[in-house]
């Protein structure tokens, strides 16, 4: 038991607890031992008790018991708990201070530099600062080859997505919107690794990965409402008129097909994306008009769903089956045909529905009757629009020509961005796009160059059987009426030369 001056003790105390007419002071000395001091109501004397873990001496224990008898046991437990928390906090502070003081030493040992010298020269020697800026001023073909669009289209796209991509200026070398867009377009156009993009634009690899994902999602969010078709009756009638004038297919409102976008297996995905061809993929289901523009798309179905469940499971397929795409009411296609519904053309992988026409089975195995062969030719001729559309997509964005190495979110973002960019560029540069990426030459087997390109490249694979061959009587009669129309009133001279 010790006696101290109240003034000297007050400078050392840490916290106090008032209990009845006494004040209990708790503080730690330099040896991290708890000292409980009891000040009487008069303040004449101060009793200090040294308490060590386990209460080593019997005298300390007796004195402690005398104090505890005058106060609530719960209050004492709380005081001890707060003391232990204070000790733990001090330990954490000491360790944090040590680590902070050693941070510079450890960083100098493990890292040769804080920022790579290659990245420090981005503002002077990157592709955007040198080659791209030079060709943009001259609007040369090299700029079109680099970004897959003209300089005017690039600037217009920059103005649309700029507000969403703009960074706060917190440092002198902050990335500007032009660099971000050029970096993303170059990655999509070439299919190079993100490491190659890092060397070209002198930006860190992790930064490249984040920028590409962010830019692809912003491109989709900004452009989808302007370049993709919103289902309405007047719009469907306009598309049907274009199919009739260009492909001699009456009441056709689109060509439908699906492709497997091949990519590396996602982490912890198992066999979710493993398809029947032995690769991991994500399915792109798309429909296009007569001018090779995507109208409706469904993105993100896993590759394992290729055998029967894709069409019924995806949102687009459900709307086609339930006739929820706001097709116009049936009208006559000839004087004797009566009312005929509007429909979509597809290949043998899809089911036969009143709103979805597919070829007659048996192609390549036996000689079909003349009327059925004519129908298959005319339907396949219109259906080639979606095959050519995929071919243009692959030819322009070579990211699809090889296996994509990226996360699931990035792969879906890449597909979304390329779809809207396809329509945006075609809308702004119809003449240039057709000249560079579309050919009207058809080989002897009725297959265009772009269709062969989409089938040949390993990045896009055709989907398997989408549904069974069972169909109702309405769909059967609709196909028979269209078959009679192609063989009679709606025949064209060249159809007999290609069957």
C-alpha cells in the first residue's frame, strides 16, 4: 500500500469511474500493470493497488477484495475489460508504428522502382501521343485500320461516352478519355493480349484490364438505346419491306442465329461454360435486319446450354415463342394467299413456329422435291444476312478470331460493346463499312465470304440443336403456304439455277 499526492497522480491517470461517494482511477504504468486507486469522498488519502495477472500476492488479493465489496461486481468487470482493450490497442499502435517506419526499407528491398520507367514516358512516347494523333489529323486509312472507324466517327463517339469516362484531374498524367477509348478499340480490333496493350500505350497491365471492362460497359449503356431496334409495328413493317425488296422474302422481319464466343475457362466455373465442342464459351444469340444491322441480341447464356435449352431459356426465345415482340397483324402476301403472319427465318437448329420458319429436313442426304428445295434455297438466302452479320463482326473486331483470355464480366462486356459498335459504325459510315467489310460476291455453294469467315475463325462457333423437330399444325400450314407461294406467284428466275 502506497500513498501519493493527488496532484501527481492526476497527471498519470487515464480514466475514472464514479461509484457512490468514491471515484475509481484506472491507469497503466510503464510495466503495463493495472493500478486501481480509490479516492475517498474527502480526498485526504489515495489508496493505490498494484494488480498483476493472477494476483500474485495474498496481500494484494485481500486489499482488492475490500474494494470490490464496496462496489458493484459488474462495474469492476467492465473496468477490467476496458483495461484489456486499452492494452490491446496500444499493442496494435506499436506494431503499426514499427511497420510504418520499416515501410521504406522493405519497399526498397523488394521493388526496384515505384513506377516503371516505361510507364513514366506515356505522355511522350505512347501510341496515342505519337502515331494515333498524327494519323487522326490526316484522317488516313491507317487511323481507320487502328481504330476500325474514321476520325470523325471517333470524335463523335468520344463526345457521346466522354462524360461517363472522364477522370478527375488529381495528377498531371491522368488518363484522358481519348486514350481510354483508343486503348479499348485497339484491344477489340486486334485481339492482342493486355500485356501488348500495356507496351503500346504505356499503361499498367492492371489498369488496362480495369479500363477495358469499364469502357465496354459504358459503350453498351450509352449506345444500346440508339443503335438497337425497339420492337414496334411500324419498325417491323419497315424491316419486312427491306427483306422483300433485297432478298425477295415477304413478311420476314429478321434472321436469327446463335454463336459460341470461345474464351478461357473462368475461375471456379467448373463445366458451366463447357460446350459440346470441347471448349468453354458464352452464347451470343442475335437477330438482324436486311442491312446486316443487329436488331435484338441475347448475351450471357453459358456454353453448356447448347443442346436444346438455349432458345427456350433466353429472353429472346421466350418472347418469340409467346409472340411478345409486337409483330404486325397478318396480312396478305399475294392475291390468293389470304392473311399471312410475319415471321423470322432461322436454320435447322431452331424449332418450327408460326412466327419462326426453318428449312425442310433432309438437306444433303437425299434429293428433295422441287418445291421443298426452292423453299429451302429462298429461306437460306434470306437467312444468310445473320451469317454475314457475324462475319462482319469477326472481320472488324479480331478479338473473336481467337480464344479470349478475360474474366466473365469482361467477356460479356466485350460482346456487348462490339455489338453496339457494329451498328454505330455501320450507321455512321455505311459506305466505308460495306466497302471494307462486306462483299456481295457469292461462291458456287451460295455462301458469302463473310459467312465463311465467321465459320472458319475459331472464336465463333455455331450453336447446336436448339429444340426438337416437333411442331403444331399452324406452323406446318404456314410453311406449306409459303412453299406454294415461292413455287408459284412469288417465284424468281434465279431460284431454279441454285437448287
